[in-house]
């Protein structure tokens, strides 16, 4: 767009453009070599699936196939679990903790060294903007390994009065929104604590996990310590049901989490669940509004809203509602939606057709129930899965868009008058993963933080993550923590001293 | 002249009061008529426990510690009655000492279980433990008193409110303990104790959507089914040991909350 205004001052000056458009700034994709087909990573080798079944993984921004992926069956999962058990009993549990640590440090370093390649691949396979994979996913994934590496030989200091022991083989099932980062959240603490793992990446985003297998190879990790089985929910169900698994760690939807909790009932398997959310982001009338608007945008449009802790319910104090909504709409109009590999892109592609359909259905329900929809003018690419950043005003608590997790770039705005009302409304959900509070008043921050039933509370910030910071839910958002000292506990048996 | 003893009516303990079962039913156990709680009694107890949650979790840790210590005082004063309901004085002594031990944890949990977290950025970041909510306890049969106290004290000191299904086989210890709780300044509704048939009550406790945590110490063949029912609202479920004492028993019914705030002038 290059409309020009008449120069305001001085005819000698060049005309001032009314707006500047960005030139395309695509990250080169040739740094990534994608194989035509991938096997399963079992016992340190990529092997053909016994199931002989495969499916195609896509680039969601173009709907183009990227590679053929193995659909692991029951026998494949059993084989991976046996490999993990072998590695546990024969090598990993016999290794000195300080040696275990060094393997994890190696992985952290290799992830840093290969971060550009992995960031591009993450954006290709998942649809997320390269700016996010490059600046968030990759640095945090490496940091996670670095953080837990240091714990491996210090476990006896973590739990007073207890002797920590590894559990054995952990089965880990991760989602598609932060594929490599979730892998790091799962594998790093498990290995640091002395366990071996069988990891199942999400059906739509297996590629960075498969390249991670090459990282494992480069680190010369003993075979079988990390095993990766790809496939859809059936593969996950086989892993959950496997007798050889001592612990299940799952990140994903609340619905599947409940099914897993039912499936392991009575088995004695340890379980941690990191499930859905419908976070309240609460803005008080004394908040710094421009900063809050940035936080709101980051809270819901980060990673296309494919974030379990996304600030998907915005509660604005009534007196400033109009001002906040005006600023928010103006800010939304500057969001750049498009090519995930373009370094200027703010909002990338929706991860899959299934997810796009789900978002569309919920947005339609919002319109049908009477909410007012706003989407900034933006041209969406013709191919691929796209959804414009969306905000709903005039939303009632009972609407589906205020109750259900959309997992897309869709914000519902509600209002409140008093702090008590904000707390009441914010907590009125079966979820309890995260919350945001925006106010300049310190005592109010602490009072709100204490009363919000959520595992993470961001005050005057949103969507911050760090390996040292425990993350996890209250209520139906799951149990167990990932990150920090508390993230070790799910992978240890704490025996009386 | 021989004096005729004044016997006790063994009732339920709900909301700080001692009602009979709304169903009017009783059981004969351990030589006494004991109230046989109904599903309705259980639902009432959960509702009242939930209402009591705000006050108890909002009380200062120091206050909760003192209330638990007061419970130990009341148990000490009723040693005879408690001893008659379990294996004897030794078990009572251990139960009382256990309550004192847990009482002291109330204001130390945040320091031992919480943390300040060194994140890579200009943020102040800390993690604090908070109570889970209403915890349902299926009490172990043996040791009748010590087992019950070992399961009850940890969620209580952590700030949860509890609904206990007493052991079918040894409910009298639970009734005696309820009478100690009633005089120990424990706010009404924070502890609720139901006697009756476990098989009749436990599935409704496990499936109740307002119960957030479940200790299945006293379950056996029904444990898997109760765990399955508990998944409906993602309950935190443990199968506690009847004679265990550690801060990790408390942690089983604590949520960890992490708070971030930017640092800057």
C-alpha cells in the first residue's frame, strides 16, 4: 500500500507515505533437509514400523505434504517400551548422575547449535511464525535441557527428608502447539531424574521430534534412553495401556486427559496431566492501558491462540471498557497474518484442518448466541489453514465462546465492576491453568493472585515461560507441575530416608 | 446400687453438628447403633465442606496450626474414650502426637514446598502452595484411630476441607474423633465425618464434581472403580498409607501457584 499524502511542509521534501508496507522477509527454508519418509526411533535407530502404516504430515500454511510418517501400532509401541526398559535397567540407571547431567548439557548445546534449522522446521510443520519458533520455542527448549541437566546430580537436595529414585519408563504424549518445546518439557526432567522415555509427538507435528532423534544421536545418548513413536491418538492409547510403562505424562485436551486418567485407574501408574484452559486476563481501571493492550494481544494471538494458557477471556473494568476495546482493535489492525516463515509475521497458520473447523464452529456459535464480532481487515492466503484475529464483545458468561476452550486466535471480552466480581467471573470455569492481572496497585495484584484459582498468574505481563518456573493447572486443567524443582517430582519416587 | 450407664448415640458429623442420617437408618457395628449415612447426607456434607473452604483456606497458617494443636489437646482430654475405640492407649498417644506434628507444619509449608524462581529475565517469580479444595477421604480400617488421623491431618493442615467416610468395620473411632474436632475450634464444615457403608457412599464421593481430591486409603477392590469415577473432574487421587507421616502427605492435596511480575522502576 503506497497511498501518499500531500506533503504537509516544504515542497522540497519527498512525499510522506500514509503507511509503510513490509517487504517480504522470508527465512530461508533450505537449511532444513526433510526426508521423504521417517521411521520410528527405537533403541537408538530409526526403524520401519511393524504396523506398515504411514500417514502424510503437512505444511499447514500451504496444505502441502512434507513427509511420510509412521503410524506406530501396538507392536511398535511394545517394542519401544521394551527398548526403554532395557536402557533403563542396563545403562541409564547405572550411570553416575553427573554423567547423566553431561548428556543433557550436550543436548542443550546441540539444540542451540541447530536452533535455526529446528526453528524453520517447527514453523514449516506447525504453522507458527518463525519469529516465535526462533525467539521462544527454540531458546526455551534448549534452556529446559540446560536447567534440568544441572539437577541430575543434585536430586538429593531437592526433597528434604527423602531419597529420590527414578520411576523407570515414562510414556509421554505431547501436543502440536509447541512440538519441540513440549518435548523438552517432557524429556529433560524425565532423563535428569534417571528415567528412560517413550515419547509420542502430536499427529500433525512430528518433524522436530524426529530431527531431535538426530540430536540424540549426535549427543551419543545410550540407545533406548529416548524413543519416539509417531502416530495419532491410537498410538497414544497403546502407550497409555502398555504394562511396561511406569508413568504417563500427558499434555493436551481436558477430554483426552480424563480418558487417560480413567484408563490408568487402578494400574498404579503415576500420572501427570497438563490440560486445557480458559484463562481470564483481568484489566483494572488503573492499569497502564497501552502496556495492557500489548499483554492482551500477546495473551491471545501468540501462536495463533494455540496455547493452553492463552488469555482467551478478557475481563475489563467497566469504566475503561470502551477505551481498551478501541485501543485493542487498533492494535489488532497492525497484526500481520501470513507466511509463517516471514520474519515480520505476527500470526501464522492454523495448525490443521480439524482445528480450523473447530475454531470456525465456535466462532459461529458466538455470532449465533448474540456476541458482536470484530476482525481487522486482513487478506488471508488462499491455500492453507487461516483464521483472522478475532475479538468478541457483548459476550455473556454463558456463551460457548466464554466457556469452551477455542484454541485459536479468538478473544471474548467481558466486563466487571468490582474486584470481587472479577474474581467470581474469572473462577467460574472448570479450568484453572492461568490468569492475568493488570493494575498498578501492588496490594491488589497480590490479593487477586491469591484468589484466582489458577496455577500460573501473570501480573502486568502475560505468556512468560521459563524452565525454572513451575507450570501447571488447578482443577480440570490437570495436575503435576512442569518446570522448576517441582517439575522433578513427577519423575521421582520419594522414599523415606 | 449399680448405676445405669448413660450411653452415647453415635451420629454423623456434618457442618459442626451431629445429625442422624436423614434416611433414619442405623447399623449395628462394634456393639453400637451407628448412623448409616445416605447419599443425601454425603451430598449435604460436600456442599457444606465446599462452603467452609473459603474461611479455612483464608485463615492464617498460624491460626490453622493452632486449631490443629487444639485438636490434639481435645484428644488428650478424651484419651479414655478414644482408647476404647481403637487398639488402646499406645495408638491414641501416637495419634495425638501425629496431630501435634502436623499442626506445626501449617506455617512452614510455604517455605519448604514453595520457592522463589530464578527466571532468565527481569521478573520476580515465586511459587506458593495452596489448598486443593474439598478432599474426600475413604478412611482405612486399621489402625482405626491412627489411620484416620494420619489421613485427616495432612489435607486439613494444608487448608482443605474434608469429607470422611469412616471405616465400615471400625466407625466408633471416627465418631469419637468427630467429638474431639467439634470442641477444637475447627470451624463448622471444615471436617465432616460420615459413618455407614463404604460401598454405598464411596462411589458418590469419588464421582462428586465438587470434590477436588480423593484419598482412597481405605479402598481395596473398589479402588480402580473409584479412581475411574474421580477422573470425571480430574481429581487428585492418592491411596494414602494408614501410618505415614511426612510433609509430602500434605503436598498431595496442595496446588502450586506461580506468580510472575516484571521488575523495573
